């Protein structure tokens, strides 16, 4: 059983702005609240929903205290809207920023249940040869998803 | 009857003395020290759970605690996403009995919302001992949404940020000594317009970016500046919101 973990403040309802992150295990929830469990409240989701959200195969919508997941299909590379394409400089900047975020998670949450996927994503980004890509190109999220290496930071 | 006065020999610290009507010291002994000056003994601005142990001579601690900032929302169509809310920030005056060792947790900053237009995550709460809490800020909405609401406090002595409106929390944003650290290359070298000049909705001078403040809400995602837009394509890709900063803690003790 996985969880959506929300802030727990008096008078606060669950919404997309009060969601802290998704967690796969009870130990992952513990990482979020650090032992003070009354600072969060949780909603159970299925492991399959968590796994799909981690890979960004679905998007999460939270309205009026309820949630839903909707499919988020990856478009073919040739179908990506040209207004969303990136130059080499922009792409490399995004790549470094995403890699830095994953590396920070790796160092700070080494006991997280999904840390192996984080390591795998960092390796993919480290070894990605940006000089071999034709520009303009799609964003780094899509590149990672195509290689099954994407890790949604909202789940770690 | 003449009074015999014995010499009071020896060394006394923080002495208690008795003086007679002629101004002579007729008794002396070592006394008890008064409260010392407050000295900063601890600071941390990275998420995680660990233990704080007071200095052996400490009888009182002053705790400045901040929850984590919410992540900024994703941008869309060349427009900024909205800023994440700041973590709650309060001061706590705590008398301590030795030995004093308590757990504390600093919350993790919320991740930014993805493009296009997704909401950033909320920041997690920071807590000290069992009852002192600084909740994190809400995530910022996507373009056209709302800034994240700042977090609230529990059991504070004085509140700097306690569920204020986002604008109000900007005015009271307090860069206390030890609450800030040198910015890193990721943020100072970012190639995208405005990021380096902006915390929340306020545009700052480049030099201001030398500091980053624990618990600050993340900046909304934006679009690349004109130098990075592909000519003739109408390219205007949206960007991720920036993450909020982790919660932070500064402690002073009366050992000075």
C-alpha cells in the first residue's frame, strides 16, 4: 500500500498545493515527517498508482479533498509541439538541474525504497551524450521517460 | 569589646560577600553564577532527523525554527508559475534541565511543479522536541494560479511567519544570522531569464542572490530568455518550478 502525504494543519483541506509527496512504504512516510506523524495526514493509493506516478505515466489531480490519476501518454518524438522544443543550451541546463535534484535526493534519502531508481536515473543522465542529439529537441523529462529512467521528484 | 576580624584568605568566584559598617569585607564565599550571555551554538539548513544536545552549562536555549518552503509551480506559454509558500518561522524560548538531548526534524523543500502549469509540492514540517512545530509552505500553483500559503506554527514564543498571506510573509522574511547560506552554482548560473533575480514575486538585484534562505518558497517556472528561444519557431517552452528550500534551525544557549 502506498500513500499520498499531505500537510496536516488545522483548518487545512487536502489539495494539490498541500500535497507534500507520494510515498511507497511506511518507512518512506517516516522520512517525510521524521517521527512526528501528526504533522502529516495520508491517503492510501495502490502500489500500481504509485509506480505509474513515479514514472509520470499518469498525472495526479486533487480537487475537493479527493484525488484521481489520469493517463499521461508520451507523444512520439516527432509529434512533440515545436513550441516546446529546446536549444542545446536550454536542454543541457535542464539536464544539469534535474541531475542535481536527483543527486541531492540520493545523498539525503539514502534509505528511500526507490533509491535504486534514483541511482539508475543519475547514471542515465551522466552518460547521456548531448552532442549526439539533434537540436532543437524535446525536454529532459521526455528523454528520460523514453528510456524508462524518469523519476518523478514528487514521489521521492 | 573590640571585634576581632579574621582575614578572609582564598580565591572566590562569583563571590557572595558581606561588608560591615566601616566598609570592610567580613565574609566571602563562592557564589552562584547568573545567566550567561546567549551564544549561537548550532545551525542547520538541510532536511533530516537527528538529535540536539545542549552544552553542559546551558540552562536556557533560544530556538529559531523554520519549516520548508513549497515548490514553485510550473510555467506555461512563456508565463511564470506561481511561487511556493515560505515555511512557518518562529522563535521559541526554552528553559532546559541538564542533561538535555532532544530529537528534531527539518522538513524537505517541496519539488517544483512540472511544465506545463503543474502545482509545486508543499514543504514538509520542521519540528523540535515533541511539541514545537513549524509547518511547511504550500506549493505554488501553475500559471494563473495562486502563490503558496505560508505554513503555521505551534507553541511558539514569537511568530515571524505563521499562516500570513504570501505578500505579508514576504515583508517579514527574516534573513537571521545563520539562516542563510551561500547560493550554489545551479541557481546562480541558471541560463533562464529572471530566475537569478527573483525570489517569490519580487525582483531583486543580482547581488542579492549570494544568499539563499532556509524555508524559502521556490520560484515559479518560467520560459527561457530571448537568447535561448529558437528563431522562427515560436518556441516558448515552459519550465519546471524551482524547489523550495529545506527547513532550518538556529540555536543560542546561555553559556557566554
